[in-house]
């Protein structure tokens, strides 16, 4: 039998690779991150993504999993649950994870990117925003002008804190700032653990600022500038097959629409309007 040189694959191996090319399963993470329930359409949630995450890591022939991220952020809890689910499956399977920022991977979107072993972005991608924000409205002057009286009865002195129909209470604000600070520290710890020695010293890394890919790379928040196809082909060869999976609405909803699916909508759904306005405000922070 002829000896096979270790640096040259046998004809059997070359044939096997040609017939069964390596597969990278790409999971699309697109939209505002929020719980599956509640007003507003679309978005990213742990409940919707978890079965897709499990499918991605169990795909036959998979050599890696890629995350295509296009998100301005949202719920920190949902983001952490998604990160935990990805890392859990990655450790069980031994598959490497790559993250690719599209238009935006900011705030919770960047947090999800931290689940990857390596992070890449387009030169014009917006990356970062490592901070926490709470936004709302104050209507107390508006209802006062219209002679509306706000009546609230509660047991517990802080039960009605941050009521948008009452004047802001400094004690409520201090409590909220403490909560935001705790969440921010948790986010910072995740960045430090995930990026490790790749992080570069910079005063503004955790300020909530964001950058294009080059600024993010200078700070060690990403590993390189590039698109999924070029990075994955360079890593796994030109024969690599990229299989994209993403959440889809049930078929009867896609064919017939939400009304035919039995979802009644009022002519003016205030909750949905507010949710969609908040989502638009998140995207608009990054010029989108």
C-alpha cells in the first residue's frame, strides 16, 4: 500500500470533501430584542431563537455556526438568555462561533455578538453602545392643562414609582439609576470575559458610545473587518456551504395574514403604536 503523505490529503478524503462540503450554519438575529409577548411585530427573543440555536449546532456536517446580527439592542435579559443558549450549545458541540455585524450590532445586539469566539463587521457597520438606557414620557403637565386628575391607590411607598402621569420624584430617579448601574456593570463584565486580552485600553469603551468597524477594532471590540462569505471561505475553504436559518411566521399567517389567523386588531392599537415608535427610535439612534 502506498504511504500517504501527512501534508497531502488522500484521494478518498478529497472526494469525500467534494461530495460533502463543510457546512457553516448561519443564524440570523435581526430586529429589536424583546420578549416574544407584548405589542409590536417582529423583533428578537430568546423563546423564538432557542429552537433555531439548537438546530444550528446539531446540523449534520456543520463545522461552525455564524451569527448574522442586525440589531440596535433592546432587552438586556433577553440578550443574556440568547448568549447563554448559544454558549451552552457551542460547548456541547465543540463548534466555533463567528459573529458578523451587518448595519448595527449595538447595545444588546453587541451583547449577543459576545457569544461568538470571533466578531467581524463591515467597514460601515455600527458597533458598540455598551451602556444601559431607560426612556419614557412625562404627561403630568398635559393632563393638568386638560383638567384630568390622576388617581392611584397602592400598598407600598414605591409601588407607583416613575408614574408617567405624575411629576418625577428624585428618590424614584435615584433608585432607577442604581438599577441601570447594576445592569451596566453586568454588561461590562460580559465584555471583559468574552474579549479578554483582545480589549485595548480606552476611556470611552464602556461610555455607551458606538463606532464604525475600524473604531471598534481599535478598541478590541471586534476581531476584523470583513463579510461572512469572505471570512468563512478563507477559514474553511471555497467549498464551504453557508446554510442560513431564521425564524418564520406560521405558514397560515404568511398566506392569509394576521386577521385570517384570528388575531383581532383594533383600528387604533395604542400599545402597538408605542412599541413601534420605540423600535423606530432605537434604530434612528444609529442613523437608520
